[in-house]
C-alpha cells in the first residue's frame, strides 16, 4: 500500500515560501499594484469557505478527514462540495495560494501555482485515489467517473 507522509498544508506552505522568494528576488512584473491587493481577500475567503465546508461534511459523515490516512475513511463523502470536485480541500489550499500571490503582487509568484497542482496531484491525490479505490471499489470508481478531480 502507498504511504502518504507529507500533509498537503506542508506542500502549500512550501509553495508559499517559494512564491515569496520569487516575488522578492525575481519579480517579473507587478500584476497587482498595492491598491489592488485587497482583492486577495476574495480567494482567501473562498479558501476558508471551501475548507470549512468540506471539513464539516466529513464530521457529519463521521469519517476520517486525515489526508495521511485515507484508509481510515469509513465512507465516501460524495454530496455537497464533493458533487463538484473530488478534492475541494485541496482546491481550498490552491485558493489560499492565489490570495497569497495577489498579496505579493508580482507575476513570478503565480508561476508556482502549476507546481502546487502537480505536487498535490502526484504526491497526494493519485496515491489517495488508489487507496480509496481499493477500499471502496466500484462505489469509488463510479464517483471518479462522475466528478472531476479538481473542478
């Protein structure tokens, strides 16, 4: 069985630091001038909404939300946000980074967003999907076919 060792928020923090470094030392162009940076609140509020709502759904389903141990899940959560995305919490982390990028302001930091998507997809989502497919078999396969991975 695949072992998941790094919690997804750690990937988000790593990418956030890299975004800051790029913004600080290799700023390409300012895409969000100082007076526009308040727009960062929109994706940050969306991130809070996505993550909190998804977490509440796990609590209501009485199942594990621990991304390091998806094998402890007692049931699939396929309602609410999970009808739109199989990974709304990771989408929330991406929204945090988008907000952070707006706060930083330069185009160079946004170059790290595809890196975050790739990291989370390859290091977390795909292994997690393999575990859930093994545990929930046909039910998970049907879910995968009807709901997209990100959006």
